C-alpha cells in the first residue's frame, strides 16, 4: 500500500520548503519526493501550480531533486559562512533564468501558470533561493539543532534557533535542559 506523504511548509522560504522534502540528511535520510506524483502533490500544496500528475515526468522529478540538493549545499555553506560552490550557483542561476510561473486572473482568483509548468515552478523556486542566499540576508538561513530542518528566520529580531514544527523542537530542547539542571541540583537521597 502506498503511504501518503504529508508535506510541511514552515521553512519561511519557498526554496527551503523544497530543501526540507529531504529529511534527516546524514543520519537516516527521509526522501519525501519519491515519485513524479509526489512532486505534483508538492507543487500544488506549495501553492505554485496544479499539474495533472501524468504530466510530471521522471526527468522533471530528477531536475527538481538536483535543484533541491544545489540549494541545500548552498544553504549549508551559508550557515557555515563559507563560499558557495560555483557549480551549484551556476545551476541555481540557470534554473532561475528559465521562464518563471506567471500570474493570471481567473475570475477574482489569481492562478500561476506557464507553458512548461514544472520548469517554470523550478525557476520560481530558484529565484527564491537567490533572494535568500544574497549576502545581506543569508545569515538568516538556519538549521534546527533538534530536527535539522532548514528554515529562513523571518522574525524581526532574527534570533530564531529552532524550526516551528508541530513537534516543538524548541520546547523539547528546553525541557531537556531543565531536567538536566534539576538532576544536577537534586540533593542526594539518604537511605
Ligand atoms: Zn526542528
């Protein structure tokens, strides 16, 4: 039986929402874009574009994952204050240079559309990656110390450490710290 994957959109930036479709990198990786159909579901859930699933090809899924990994490596470099890899930057720039999704009024509703919808959606995502990787804001790219998901800190003070996942990473870390402090402060039990 096929399990339904639920996607989260809590990274604060479109391109990092895509990055987070791969979870727990390094330890026990979780791939949430396993089939072309998953990409179609993600693109729609991300509010980008609705494409009949049969039109999303294996090749389209592969380019989405390639772009995702390039953005991920750049985000990691940004966090560690190192230079971005030139090939990754080229990849992101090339993708952003493709025709992006364009808004279209349908009644009073705004839809995004394009002749090549997957290519255009990736262009829109790459453009977002460029925005957040710009020197002036890239220090707001973070990786949650608990669950390692990446996010873009959009808070005004810009001091967010944890993601805002429902699993409550920030709370979990605080509880652990509190317990450790209590253990240290607890008096020895007498027999
Ligand atoms: Zn987290």
